[in-house]
């Protein structure tokens, strides 16, 4: 099997030739590994920025990562403006309208200095006009002129990878433009539900239209970034999720499910209480399954493995320990999570600087050793 065939089988809960592989690496981690002997050609592309920091995918021989995404810019597209620059940090007004400080040579999440909006009036005045209906530069517009280029890129990448369209979620979007503190956002949700309902529904519609456009361009599935929890559980009760976000999630996932295409939700934090609701929302795979937030792929597989595929859950804290501890973690989870298919192995978020190249190479060799079907 090639990567595209393998990931397709896994996400359809079928047994492939071996378990899949997917991971993400901090920029500092890659620089450390280069000094420790990692071949430079493993870093197949320059560092890219995601909503959690700078990092990159690495191409390991015979493994991957096997899922790659094509981007879709749903930001308001404000011109990124550098306001202040020092040897240590820079302050910019980003494409979302948020003023934030990032630190040079750090992949950590930037510090928000000033949010883009604070009220519904701000949203309607500053953000909403950026999505005027006749904007032909938006991929969901029927008059978008470069669909052929996107189709060619997707087809070329599919020769080597399983290709998703990667989109930030409506809740994640609103969290970013409101500012850094989740407690402030949750207070806003409770005190001003009209604001939250209006903004996430407006943005959810933009995201749904963008996602649907990429189905017609030929992607293999959806990779959707929407953090719904923290270390101790979800940000809000399941009832609030069902009322506020589930209709949006259903709108986004429905066209993919109609075509039989998988839908992957990247959802950090402890979201065990929401898993059935996420399945009911149309999600067919869950990532990254953070161990430190109480997510356990063995428990999830036993409860939901007939409906949901799983990506991740190898504890990055364990990857920094001894080979014996790493092997125990990998063998234990493969033995259950990979039964019958439905499991793509990787870290429980992203690989930090304290994991050595030697340890990660040992982990990869364990995947090669124990990840083939029939399972040992």
C-alpha cells in the first residue's frame, strides 16, 4: 500500500498493511536533531506557522508522516504589519487583526497584546466586511479563477500522501480574535451569548463553504482544528457544545460524509465527555488525544472504536524517558488501538525540544517492528 491507500483504509476502520504514522515537530526540536545527526533531507519543507507555533513535518524513510494538508485562508486578510522589532521579539498586527508579540527562535504561542475585536459591533465593522460576497479570491466563490492550479497540486501530492483540506474552526477563530485568555472568552460566552452565537455562525458558514469547495477540487478528507478542552476537561458542558457548535460542525462535515470522505478533528485537551457528541457531529477521527489531559486511546478504542479512528496518543513525556518506558508505551497502545485498523500512531500533540533524536528514532523503529499486520 502507498500512504494514501493506507490512511484511507485506516480512517475507514479497515486493516491496512501496517499502522499509519503522523506527527509534528517543534522548530527547536528539529534544530536539536540536526546537531544530533539527523539527515538534513528529512526536513522536507521549511518551518511553517500553525496556530500553536512554528514547526514542520519530517519525512522518515518508510513511514511519512502520511497525511498532508492543503491550506485555505479564511482569515480576514489584514496586511501583516510589524509594529516593533528587537533582537529578542517582534510585535505585529497579524492577518486576523490581532496585535501579538512573538519571540525570535521560539515555536511557542505568541503573546496577544491587543485583540482584534471586543464587541459584536466591532465584529460587524472590522471582520464581517472582509467576506463580501463577490470576492473572487475566496476559493468558495464560483468565480475563483485558479481552481485548476489547486487541483493539480492536490493530484501531485496524492501520489505520496493522503491529502486533506486543513481549516481552523469557528470557535478557534473567535478565541483568537477575542484575545489570549480562555477565561475571558468563556465569560464572554456566558454573559453575551448573542455575540458568540452570531460570530461562530457567521464564520461557520464561511468555513463550511470553503471546505465544500475543496471536495470538488479532489481532497481525500478534512482536517479541522478546534480546541474544545484543557487539562481537566472540556471548556464547557456538552449541552453548550450541542447548542453552540454542533450545528456548525454538522454543516461542515455533512458534504464529506455524503461523499464517504473522512473528517479528522484536531481537538486538544480532555474532551472525553464530548466524544459521543463529536461522533454525532460527523467526525470520523480524533487527534491528538493528549495523555496529560486524560485522553487514553485504549479506553476510547474499546468504547468508540467501531465508529471513530484515532491519531496520536503517544505520551511525549514518555518519549523523553528510557527506551524501556518508550517500548512499554508503544507496545501497549498498538496492541489495542490498532486492532482491526483505525489507528494512526504519533505523539499526543507535537514533539518538543526535550525529546532526543536517539529516543525518537528508537520510537520509529518500534513502530516498524510492532506496527505491521497481522499484529504481533
